[in-house]
């Protein structure tokens, strides 16, 4: 049986509600929360077929410069380089 995303979300929320919260079940609840977040993300922005990327641009290098990127970990600073 193929469930819709909303049905899967309801099933996970029901399982979280009936699971006792204690030290032994914290890992299980964490996995359920991760699945729930992933499904809600898919619901907001569904996966597209092809992945058309945006158009880029070129900048001509001239002179000397030093740039420092500051930001939180894992936010994509390296992809800017």
C-alpha cells in the first residue's frame, strides 16, 4: 500500500504520542522526529524531476584581495568559494 505524505506524517505523530519518553526511547523518538521533519520538508517543497540550476556569472580577476567568510557551521560557506 502506497501512503501519502500526510498519512505518513500522521502515523509518525501517532507513534510519537504513544511512545513513552525516557532514556531508553530517546534515540527512537529522535529518529521519528527526523523522519517527521523530512516529510514536512517534502510536503512544503516536493522533489522536482530534473534539477535545473540557475545561471551563473563570471567575474574578471583584477588586483589583489583577501576575503573572510564568517558564519555558523554547515551553512554553505564553502560552496561560495
